[in-house]
C-alpha cells in the first residue's frame, strides 16, 4: 500500500477511536508501532502517554525536533448544537466513542507527524544530524508538555529548534506560515446586557421614542471606537444627525460626527449612541 494511503488509514483509525487528554494509550501505541517499523528509536510513556522517537542521519549536523499533539476533546462541551435534522456527516470513520471526538485536528497532526518520520527514515542516508519526533498527550488542558519536559528526555536530546503545524481550511497542498503565535485557541462568549425601559426623545414631531436598546457585534476580546467613516445600523426611531435640518449635532459625550462624511448627505461617518447597563452613554460603532 502506498504511504499516503497508509497515512489516511492511520488518521481515520485515530479519528474513529479518539481519546481524551491523559488517556491516549491506544493512540500512542499506534504511533509507536509505526515509528518502530520505520526504524526509529522509540521511547514511550514520556510524561504520561507521550512518545519520543529519534532518527539519526548519516552525517553530523544539528538536532531538529518535530512536535504533534494526540488528544481529543469532550464533544459534549466543545461542540456547537447539531442541526435540527440531527444528522451527522459520517464517511465510515466518525467517532465511535460517545461524547469524545477529534474536533481540533489532532488526528491529522499525529498522522502527519508519523508521515514525516517515515518519509525521512526512508532517506536517512541523506540526512544530516539528528531528527527528534515528539508526540504530546494532553495538549488541550495545557498539561503534559510540562510533564514531558520534567522527564528531562527532551533536554537531553537538546533540539536546536522545534517545528509544528496546525490544520486549517486552506486548499489542499497549501502551507501558510505566520510569525509569532498562530491558532492558539477558540473561546465562546455569551454576554447578557440587562437594561430598563425608558422613554427616549422623539425623532421627529408627532413620533414616539423607542425603549429598545441598541446592540452591536464586537470581538470577544476587544472593543473599538473610531472617528473615521463607517456605516452604522440605525435603530428605527434613532435620529440621523446627518439629516438634521440644523446639521450634525453633538452626541452625549460632546463628540461630533465626521463633518466631511455628514456633509455628503450619506449615513457613513455618523455615530449612534446606546445606554449601557451602568447608565452611562457611549458611542455605538457598527463593526
């Protein structure tokens, strides 16, 4: 069987039998079996179920390491609700372990690491230095990287640098490189903003104010306000200061919308204001 087909089969087997952090016994066994068959020197049980494999080249050179993670995640806590139909896509290798799944791509990372090791082992006579392959358990809880380091094995091998990757929705055959941190995690944030109903000034003679509060979409980590042009989402009864007969009016904070944008007669560049739960008013920017 060609190597690529063997690696696809390995990835699907890992995907079919996912193991939570600290329980990667079978996954580590599959990895160690394939690496030993390829001729690498394999050490298991490193910092839990960690696997470290060494491949020596035919000439002197630096020590370089490649790292992959092996653990799956609790699908009951890390999955958005399934579609109402309840149907789950299954090509024959979906998780057979209730409540556990490879949702972060560690099955791919592990299979790729094994593939890199097996490919380089075939041409070890052309390699210089030493290649170290580290398969880390319990990456999701940020735990067993420290446990592997505490064994002293990685320090003893003393790799000059580590390489790793994370699968992403790029076209097949595409590799992207990002300096610094990349794909460090995903958080879901739910914010409930309580507010009291109150009368607002009428937007025009004869109309009634709205008691609805404005909401906006923001990044879960940052909030931004800007004086540059944007396109706000106007509440139904909010007054557009750009179209006021007296021209742009000052907002509650004393700031004035961009005169150049408002003078054009378009909505871009104008602020709307929303009252927060603390009672203070602040600019509302549609992002």
